[in-house]
């Protein structure tokens, strides 16, 4: 994950409430049905994320 000002070739761009998010196709598939929220104490919090099919040693 990184902060970007613009999408890279092949990225999916999503925008909601002024927040623009650029996702690689692989990340988009992994985050399907995931809720991303922001908490002042914790930062970004992801809930509902599906378990990765690549195992715990993967750097997905």
C-alpha cells in the first residue's frame, strides 16, 4: 500500500466522499465486500476482508 496522486496503468479508480482510491486489479479482487473505515486511534480499519488464498507467507 502506498499513497499516490494518480492511478497507474490498469488501476481501478474509486471515489467516495472526496476520498479517491486507486486499486490494482489483484487488490480489487482481494478487497471485494470489504469495508474500509478510518479511526483516529487506529488509522485505516478493514472489516469483512476475505481470507487470502495465497497463504500467510504471501506479500499480497
